[in-house]
């Protein structure tokens, strides 16, 4: 986004015409989502849009179980250099969840970046960490009661 274009104008243009828009549901009760990389809640709103806002935050799953925090830098300084437009911070999968959440909260809210997105950023990181956990197999249920134990052993119960 160029620094001489208003973010309100960019939102007015991209609100109804964006390649990231995903519409779900019947027409009268339609819900509009977005697939923008810097959208924490995937809601198609001006507040959560990474294309429109000067300061945008994104939390994504990285390779091999890592969590990646992406923040958008100042477009006036880095607008013509797309490679340096984003700060990327990777949190190792072995780092504790509390340290990851506090680091994300600190980067987003405490350093006066976007305090309104702190809760959404931590919730997204939590969901990513939860999804990366291996699924435990459910243990086989044990037979309860005398009749069930006899039936499990192979004996026939008289009912």
C-alpha cells in the first residue's frame, strides 16, 4: 500500500472486491470471511484487514511445529521494499506456551503496536499450538460389572 493513499479509500475499494474474500451461507444470512495472511480472526472487517491497516499482525504455523509472528512495518519507510516490509519472529516448538503467549502479547500490545489485537493474536497462537499436539489414541474401555467381565473373558452369561 502506498503511503499517499488513505487506508479508508483502500478499504472502500477492497471491501467488496478482493481475491481473499470467502462467502459462506445463504445469501440473506451470508457470512464473509477472508484468507488474508495478516488477518488473525479471518473476519472480513476493516479492523482485521492486513491489506488496509498500516500496522497489521499475523500469527501462522511455521515449519516443524514452530509458531511465526508477522508484523507489518511502516509503509512510508519500507513501502518500496517489499522484502523488508514485514518483521518475522519465529518461536521454537520447544519453547513453553506461556513464554510464546507472553512474547506475542508483548510484541503486539505492550510495545504500543496494536493493543486491540492482543487477545486475538494470543488466541490464534494457542489454537496453532493445540493443533500441533499429537492426538492420543483413546484407550480401550474396560468392562464394568460381573456380567460384562464374564462376557469379556469368553464365558456366556445367563440373563
